[in-house]
């Protein structure tokens, strides 16, 4: 009678507890975008990278857009937290406003894949800005900072949201140039260099928002 040889052990697939699968899929998506770009992104490939079945992503995401929306919302939450943390270090309203912009630029440099998803042309509906319930989102935080500066006399009068759009346009443009490597020819490619540039630019911005002569 033939004897059976030792049974081959097959590698166990990772088992995910509640919540772990969703995060694993988000991380796999970001890695794929970073390495191969948006063209390579599919739920099937994300599942393969996460080590789960092709059907597993559908437990959390109806389609690729839903997955990208979740990545964007995670990015907005992280960015808002970074803005709050940096602003909390400053004692004056004008420096808090500048810190808000610097944190935005640094987030983009440190999380380029998140940044590209957050502001990319992937959505039929804009993604949620990522604030917790009852909390302030990133743009609301900027508007509140502008309002605080107006009350202290540092920033000119005017509709806070309009002034906030001016600030957002500058820091978003700077962040995009840095993330896309457009300033590398100017010798700016590292996070410390980007931080110094962002601090200089936001100082100019806050100064420009100050009361005009005769106000």
C-alpha cells in the first residue's frame, strides 16, 4: 500500500479583522498609484496587491471611483490634522495663517499620491473634504483663520471666503509645482527646501493681504 508523503503547506492568506481590509486596500491603491500611475489602477490589481480575492474590495467599495473617494477623504483628514497641529504652535493670528499654508504644502510633498487623488479628475461627484462630524474641514479652517486675522486687524476687510480662495490658490499652485517636480531645476526638491520656500511665500501672501494704505 502506497504511503502518502508529507502534505505541502500552502501559504496562509492574511486574515483581516473588521476594518483592516479597507485600510489594506487604501494602502495598496496608494502604492500602485505611486509606482505605476492612475492608468494601472483597478480593483482587481488592488486586491492582488493586498493579498485578497478579486471580490473582496466590493465589500467596501462599489467601484474604482468609490475607492479613490475614500483615498481622497483620508488625505483631507490627514491634511487638516497637519494644518491644525502646525497652527497650534503659533501665538499670533498672522503666523497661524501662514502655518496653515505651510502645512498644506508639506502634506503634498510628503503624501504626493494622496494629493494627486484629492485634486485629480477622477470623480463624477467631488469627494468629501474629510472633516469629522461636527469638525471643520481644511477650507473651513482657512476661512476661520482669515476671519481671526481680520478681527485682529492683520488682514484687510472683505469676504473671508474670497480671501481664503486667494490663499488656497497660491499654496495649491506651489504644492502642485513641487509635487510635479517643476521646481527641481531651481534646486528645490527636498522637504526642508520646500518648507523654507513655503514659509517665504506665505509670509509674502499674508503681507499682501494686510490693510492697504488708506484703509
